[in-house]
C-alpha cells in the first residue's frame, strides 16, 4: 500500500497534537505541584525551586496512609466477593444454561444502562435502615451489586465461547457439576477473571458518588472520595491540591501501565458485548 | 447447589431493580406532583437541557473525532507510534473522574494553562475563568468530557477497524479513492455496530455525569452547569427532598432508555 508522504506527515501531526492535548494536563499539575505551597503559579511555569516536600505534606494533611488502608480494604472486600459471585453466575448462565438464563441475562443488560444516580437514594435509605450506613460495608456492599451486570456479562461471554465438548468429556469421566466448575472451567477462566479483577479494583479506587453519599468520614472513603473532601479543604492551595491529586493518580496509572493490554482489551470487550 | 450461587446475584439484581422502583415509592402518595414540579421549575428542567448539550460534547464529538483518529492510526501509524498514541490517548479514561475534574478545574481557571496558551498565541483578550463564565462553563465541562472519552472511542474504533478486510481498502485505492472517500464509504458503514456501542457508552456517560461537574463547578455559576446527576444529589442529600430527587432520577433513567433504545435498534437492523 502506498500512502503519500504528506498524508503520513499530516496524520502523525494530528496524533501528536492529540497526545499533547491528553498529556499536557498531567504535566501541568505535576509542575504546579512542585511550586511553593499556597502560591498561584502559571499553568506550565517551571518551578525554580522544586518543592518535592509538597507531596509529603499532601500525604500528611490528607491522611493518605489511613486512606490507602481504607481504600485497599474496600477493594479487598469488593473484588474477591464480586469475582466469586460473577464467575459462578457467568458459569451458570453461559455454560450450564440453567432455566431462565436468558431472563437473568436480560435483567443484567438492563442493569448495564442504569445510571448510578438513579438508585443512589434507595441505597442510602436502605443502608440507614440496615444500620450499615457510615460503616466499612457501606461502600463495599452496593459496589458488589453494582458491578454485577458488567461482570456477569463478562464472565458469561467467556464461558459461552468454551466448547461444550470439554464439559461433556469430563461428565463422561464422572465429574460432578462442582468438579466441572472447580477443576476444569475455573483454571481455564483465569485470564478473564484476572482482567475483571484489575478493572474492578480501578473502578473501586475511583468510586466517588457512593463514597460521598454513604460515608460521612472522609478517612473511611475510597481514594477518589477522599480527594473530593481534600479539594473542599484546599481549593485555594493549588500546588498542594495538585500534589494530592497526583498521589491519588499514581497507583491507577501504575496499574494501567503494567496491565494496559489486559485493561484496554477488557474494557473494549465489555463495552462491545454490553 | 449452583442454584444458590446463581440466586445470590439474582436476588442482588432484584434488590437492585427493586431499589430503583421503590425509590419512587415514597412519592406515590403525592401522585405526579413531583414530576410536574420537575417540568415547571426552570432550574430542574434546565439540568435536562444541560445534559443534552453535554451529550454533544461527551458523545458526538469524541465518537466523531475518535473515528477520524482511529482511521488515521490505522492508515499512517500502524507500528509502534500508533500503539503508543493509543495508550496515551486512553490514559484519561482510567483515572478517577474526580481527579479529571480537579485537573481541569485548575487548567481552566484564570491563571491556568488554557489561558496561558491563549495569551501565548495572541488571544489574550478572550481569556477568562472559563468555568465561572455563564456562557462558557458548560462547554468548558464538555471539553473535559472530550479529554476523558476520546481515547476510549479511538481505541475501540481502531480495534474494530483493524479487523476490516484490508483488501477492501486496497481495491479502493486501486480505484484511486482518497482518505475521505475511504472514510465515508468503507470505514463508517462497516463500523456501524461499534459506532453504536461507542455512542451508547458515551451517551450514558454524558447523561449520568456527576463526578466531573461536582468537582469542577458544583453546578455553577448559578445553575449553568447543573446536570441531573448532580441535581439528584443536591435535592436528595442537601435539600432532603427525596421525592423530587427520585422523580428526577426516574426521568434520568427514562431519558437514558429513550436515547439508547433507537441506537440499539439501529444496530440490530443493520446486522
């Protein structure tokens, strides 16, 4: 295929321009975070005397160590439980084709289009009634439920594509359904389960609305929820705010860079199948 | 035994959908009053109008631009450069939306990067606090949406494009077709389904925006950038008007269905 030089040049220039548009905001907050705390620098001013201490200060004033513990705890509660439930449900719907599978699936599809805000009020009142409001379960329990549509869909998509012959062969050898699941299909499903786990961890980390509504104490929230509170306190101290934002971004970005192939693939497949 | 494990998510789903409808429950005794209020109070109706305007920014622009960028990647940057640009463009989609809101709140402020660039290119006269300006704030929020969603659309569409049979393009090129011809006659028609997916995801995103607006503008100035997602929060949790908030929530969900349904139908018909 022959493509004109001018066209290649124009195309690459467009890509570079858009990459700049994407990256400049990150560079801007990074440079800003290095300015003296409390000052108001320009958007891309080079800090004459980089204040690395801002990161330390933001870490301290925002109680980051408590927050990281609390976020990690929420992630550790949500992700394993959601994975177990959705894998089993996906197995039942996609592989066993239990009666009513299509109805179940339809219910989940419906859940996929549902905006969080639509159900946040009942969640709140329900949590009050159940006395889990403001506890460490407050964010975790609804999150598990909210992840179900996507994750069941996702796991079903995996199981549907596994040849039935594998199960049939195992059945002939006398495997029970549980054996089938535990010994054969679970090991085969490792890759999609891992991707789903990574995705859900990131989503949990980034979850804002639930954290804001369901937990009053910012220290018990997820990282993103805490960032909201942090912004409230330090809205005028731009360098410190930027430093805090970066601290919260770094783990997500690290995970993304490490697993970008799986994450992108997972998100795309999830979207297309949804 | 499996039934039990299947029932768990099933019940969760019931609880889930039950929530949604029961959310309307407390207001049944006032009949349709809350809905009437939504339609009568300009500020509330305005949030829905704002949501529609954001659909343009969050959905149409990223999908349109994403198509162009994806086709550029697939045509002139198939190698490492294209790979890098896909990953870079995808970055904003992965970060917390709150962080996106904070970052852009700063970029769009009076001394922020946007104004700095405008001044540098000689447009100093139009600099302003973008998010504080009645006429510009909503569009400024829209730009944040483009930033977040462009990469997602681009990557999704470019993945789909790489599956298109290259011989189609080769044949077109032998016939002397240029990029624009190829784009409208091959790429767009073949990617209808993926474009539909992109539109669905981004429309839901636009209508349900909360984090970005809450952090960047809190709905202000006045109600210029208030969206249903934010208004529901304010009504329910600061004004304690649960009934009205729920009415708005139901309307929001209806809106999503009403907009998504034709897109999905269009998809089904073409395939």
